[in-house]
């Protein structure tokens, strides 16, 4: 609905291309995508909108 990448597609890709390496959990994936999209996270000083 808001352009959030699909976790199931990520998981299928990860399992196929990175066998034996743990994938992000659904929560980790969601936070990672939000941080990448909006520049959030500790390293950049927190959430920003624009």
C-alpha cells in the first residue's frame, strides 16, 4: 500500500542466493526498509520525513 517491499519475495531471494546465512526477521526487514527509504536509524540521527 505504501510501496513497502515484499518480505516474502525478499525471503525467497535470500534463501535461494544466500544458503546457510540467516535472513532478517520480518520486523528487521521492515525497519531496514524504512531506514533506507526515510534515512532513519542511529547513524543518521533518527527518522526524517523529507
